[in-house]
């Protein structure tokens, strides 16, 4: 019979190989699902994973779009991974993303139609401040009253969504919008526009910053004392005290880092691809980034790969919808399968499977 | 001799090639982008019915495709660009929030035609179209006013935008006209499609004594709740008969099919031009669903008469005297609201309680 033995340490080989295996198993299971839906499975898989990168008509546009869509996921997931390593669970990045966009966008719109070089930097800083401020609520409540940061940060997402609806319909509503909701479009406000850096690619400053953040996190975790403190706190708060870590400061640092990066992602998205604050401005990057952080095993380069993979399935998924008439639910199911197989295959790195024969006697 | 044969072979090859290429003349491609799932049995469902009508009408000459559940904003712009790159000739963008993305993408693809629903920004290759849903609201408001026993009518509203406010006002004016004691209880759910939230809103309204529910959201959840609790409701966007066979009194159906077929025909004929269309009951873009037998005979006749009068233009749902909520005069006796005011409507009419959230 099969026996599962817990490994003393997670297997390095299996940790490295499981993401690849998970993708392969997803392709097979997804293919079966597409076949059941009456589509050619090979064509469907090819459209989702191949066409955005290699299709002669579409790839020139789709390739940079993969980076554009991955950028906010990377920024947020990088921030979250710091806290997750220290066992500090910020689940409310979506809210910090929204608040960053509102504060940054609000500051920019306050100066409309003034054109000045300092508006853009001020807007970006305000975005970071907005995200940090929102993340400080669960941080301070945790320090002061020992509340659970998971619950508080999550609940604040819903508060921020109402706040977003309120400013889209009231305070920041476009005065020239004939009563319709939504702010002015920042793409049309030169001083606040986070436009594309290379013509026709859609790549904006946020994509570059996301790339930098990957290496920044690597440097922090690997070489900086703070990175060590984060890891120790994650192993045991008691031990970390002996190592000279102030646990309260650690809570503040982790939530500020993740909140600030989420806010930054929010303001880049608002001033770039999205353009305007509206009721539906947030599309779930803050939640998807949690998945990306774990899919990337809290490793900065893993996070980058995971974000690119998620982004690819979104963009390929759009193509599969209008080229093959696949329902969007099938694309979501495929994304779900990917996560499911990845997490379930963690089992292989944690356990050793051996075959034992019953001894007679 | 050989030359002759070669010439003949070429001629045959050429004719084969010609027939082949004619038989495979590229069909026109028409794309649709939806904010919800095609299975919402409301807003998106009806747009997709319109798409299917285009397929039905043109057969092999047209190829349609769609992308559903596309968030408004950056994702919409990307999806639209991809659809344009994939060779779509005409693209219908079926939600208000697709307005700026549609304008942006249309500027990059001047040869592709776009049709944006419910917005206000036009371009040479962008038409706008919407329906006068408030005409339907007037008819069902009349029925609701007659049918309520508790004189409490519940209204599940999505977002405080002019279209929704217009609907509330139109329904209220006509309910009040036939039942002076009527009161509206309005719940704002801040979503177009969220069955759980819409169901909660319906429950709350029923607990407050409401016995007729109207909705300006896209799911069938309020209808289902109304059926369970034994009160009345109206189908929204689509007929919703199956979801509340006894609760459903009538419905406002968005029938986009004739418009979509006409616009596709214009594309094929090469006569497509940017237009601004705001049609109602008269062209069939707004349809009143079949009246339930539970509505008394005379009320059915009155409702039908009103729909007919709106259709032939002899009656406008916003005909004065109508005051604003604060008591100030809006329309004088016999005065008819102009389209500009209606399009930007941001106030309640007199008698409605509560304020528009912002």
C-alpha cells in the first residue's frame, strides 16, 4: 500500500519541479474540460497560452500587455510577501490599492487644470501615503488592542469600496460628465498622466517600478538586516525578541510596506491604463496578488513568474472567448485548476510517498 | 504546343482559384463586449439575444463573437484592442463604463466601427445608442400603484446615475397618479449584477412591508425572492417569467435585436454612419412583457392604453405639472421634459422621500 511519510524538510527538488508539473496537469485537465464543452482542446490551450505570445497578428500588442497586466500584481504581491514571511497577514491590499488611487487621484484632480512638473511626483507620493494610511488602521489596532489584522484589513476593503463609490458619484465626479458617475480621465490631464513610455506598447512607469521592486525585495531579504528580522519573526515572535526585533515595529513595517506598494499600484493603474476613478475601478488585483504571492512561493522571482502566468491566462482567456466562443467561466475554472493543482502538489514536497508491503506473520 | 497546354493549365488554375476565393469571401465580423455573464437573464442576456438575432438574420455573411464579464476600464480597452486587431469590422460595447475605452480604441482603429450603449461620447466611427426605459417604467409604475395593498413599493436601484433616477421618477409619478397614498422605498445596492446583494435588498424591503418590488439591477434574484414571499415583482431587462411565474406582473424587455440587425445591415451595405439613437416603445427597443392574469382586466387595459399612447407619441411620461423633490417647479402644466434634462437627470420629483446618495 501507499504510505505518506512527512519529510523532515521540504524537498528542494519537488519544490522546484511542482509548479511545472502543476501547469502540465492543468493543461491536461483544462483540455478535458474544453473537450467536454465541445471545443478542440489543443486549439483552446494554444489560444490561451500560445497566441498572446506568438500569434503574428496579436502578439505585437499582447506581449507588452502581459507585462502591463502583471505589473500591479507584482507590486502588490511583493509587498504582501514581506508580511507573509513574518506571519503578518494583510488580506486587504485591495482596499489599500483603492485608497492609494483615491488619494493620489484626488490630489491630482485638486490641481486640475494646472500643468506643472511636480504634480505627477506629488500624485505618486500621495498614492503611497493613501495605501500606507489605510494599512495603518489594522496595524495600529493590532498593536493597541491585539485585534486580528486578517479580519480588520479584509473588512476595510468593503469600507474602501463604499468610499470609492462615494467619491465617484460626489466629490471627484467629472463636472463635465452630465451627471454620470466617474472622475475626469487623467489620461487627458498631461501633468497627471502616466502615459506609455514606448509608443504602442502601453508600458507605463508602473511596469518599470514593478521590475525594480522585484530586485529590491531580493536585496532586502537577502542582504539587509530587516530581511533577517522578517524571517525570524515569521519563525517565532519569541525568538525574534531575543534577536532584538520589536514585534510592534515589525507589524507596522510589514503593513506599511504592503499597503504602500498596493497604494502605488493603485495610483499607477489609475493614472495609466484605467484613466478614471469610477465605481468599478478596482478589479480584484489586491486579492489575485495574494494568490500570486503564494504561487511564487514568496520568492521575488517566483512572484514575477507567477504574475506573468496569471496575466497570460487573462489575456489568452480574452482571446479564447472571442476567437473560440469559450465562456468566461471556463477561463476562470482553468485559473482555479492551476492554483488547485499547485497547492495540492505541495503535498509532494512535504511528504515522501513509499510503497510498503504488509508483513505476514 | 507545350505553351498552349501551359496556358490552358494556368487558365484552369486561375478559374479554380477565383471560385475558391469567392466561395470563401471573408464574412463580416461583428464583436460584442459584455459587462456581465450571458447567463444573467437580464441586461447582458438581452444583448446576447441581439447578437444571436444578427447571426440568424445574416447566416454565413456575418460572423459574431463576444467577450463576457469584462470589467469597465483598463481591461475593456485591452479586450477592445484585441478584438479590433482580430479583424472585427463592427463592435458593440454594451455598458456605460466602456465609454472612454471605446473612444480611445476607436481613435486607433479608424476603419473599425463602434457602437456604444448608454453613453454620451461620439466620434466618426463611434455611434451611441440607448433605450427610453423610462417609458416602460411609467407603464409598470401604473400597474404597481394599482396592485399594492400596503401602499409600499420597493425599488432596488443600482447606481445613482441619470438613467436609474429617471426610472425611479417615472415609476413613482405614474404609481402616485393612480394611488395617492403610495410610498417608494428605495435601496441602493451599488452593483449591476450581484444576486446575493439583490436578494438581501429584496428581503429587507419585504420586511419593511413592501408588497411590490421593482428593480434596476440585472439578476433574477429579486424575482425569485418575490415568488418565495408571495408578493409582486416585474421582470427587468428580460421577461424573467420562469423565475417568478406567479409573482411576475409584467416586465420591461430591452429588445436590441432590431437595432443590431439594422446596424449590421448598414455595415454590409457600406452605409454605416455614426448616429445617436434613443428609442423607446415606438420602435420596439423597449417592450412591455405580457400582462399577468393576476392584474384586473381594467388595469391591464389602462396599462396597454398608456403603452400605446407613448408609442404613438400622444403621451410623454414626463408631462407637467411636475415639481422637484424640494417643491420647486420643474415642468409647468402640459409642459414636456426635453431630452437634455432627462439625459442628465439628477433630482427626485416631488413626493419621493430620502435623498440621492453621492
